[in-house]
């Protein structure tokens, strides 16, 4: 490993200086360098190439567990600890997340629903429990607001809506898309926070019209809607971290690709055994 370090950095620091600091023989390093690479070293070199390829392909969205799952799916069996070590030593890292602001306002006089879902976040089948929320994305034209609906069974985003205003129309459009796509039967629970958009007559009328039971988080309790918080954290970390889109249209196109192409069909979810939502539903 010390000779590997010298080899990787010999263009940056003098070989003899590194050997002295690392307490190895410069002559030994040159002997080692003249020997053919071992099959183990060659295998790790190939693994690093595969890791970097996945890192680029997934737009730096994957940490070591998902990179490991992707390698295994592509026929490259290896240990997850090896993947983590190689990613650290070669400077391959996922984007980091940052905190974001609350977008919905629960200080209103409208009626609110009980917490019917009660943190039962793992329904046995699709269309038994959905969760919904709103976030924002910065653009040079101003905020773009995103409302989403997620099916908790597969973590699939089944409905979404984007616009320049955070109003009841935004959340209604997302729910209408979800209903049109999934055609849910009786017994569906739709959970959200207590925001005025979800407590609005507009949204509540849509739920009632489709026989959907409304559920709302307790006041100030983000854990009651934890899957939605987790989704938005992934979105912020994997897509919008450090990005300021020039226009809302540019942001919409990027978010569409993330939701419909990457998140639902490609992204490996730890809670689904590192399957994508589409794969998980197909296997169910």
C-alpha cells in the first residue's frame, strides 16, 4: 500500500522524499515498480475504473452502498467495504446534502385530519398508502415549487406538479396525476402535513370525490411524514445541490428527468433491497 501511494503521487512529490516519510526503501519501490502487477492489484484497478464509470453515469448521486449494488447487478461481485475504501482513496464521493426550508404553513383556521397513517410506512401492496409534500428549487427567475405524491409500497413518485406559486392548485395537480396513473381502489390513505394547501377545500374535495382517506401529520412533527422528508433530501443532494438554474423551464426539465427517468426507474433504494421502484413493483 505504501508503494501504491508513492506510485500515485510521484508526479507531485519526489519519490525519495515520499519513501523517507513513509519509511520504505526507494530501491524497494523501484524494484516493486519493475515487477508485473499482481492479479489482485489488476483486479482492483479494473474495479476502480468501474466505480468511476458508475459515479459519472449516476451524476455523483451514489455513495458506496448503491455503487456496490450497481456493481453486483452488472456482474462485478465485490465487498461493500472494498468499494467504500477504493472510493475514499480515489476521491470518489457522492454529493452532500444540505438543509432546506419548510414550505407549507400549518397556521391556518381550516379543519385538519387525524394521523390515520400513524407512521405505517411499509404497506403490503401498491395504492394502500400515499404521502405528499411540497418543496422549492432556486432559479434565476425565482422559486420553482414542486409538489409530489409517493406510493409508500415502492417509494415510486406517482404524481407531481411544478409551478411558480405554492397554492392548492399545485398539490391538486400532483394528486390528480397520481389518481389518473394509478386508478386506486377503495382503502387508499393519502398522508400529508397540515399545510394550508392540503387542508384547502380544493384538495379535500378531490380526496372525497375519489373515496381517499385523508391523513395529516401531528403539528410540528416531521417524523410523521419521514419518507417524504427522505425523498426531498435525496432530491436536494442528488440534483439541485449547488445548482442555480437559469430559468424555471430548465429546472423543470432537469426535475422531470430525475423523477421519471432516474428516481423511479434506475435509482437503487436501500429500503427496497437496492431495487428501483419500477423493479420492485414488477417483482411484487
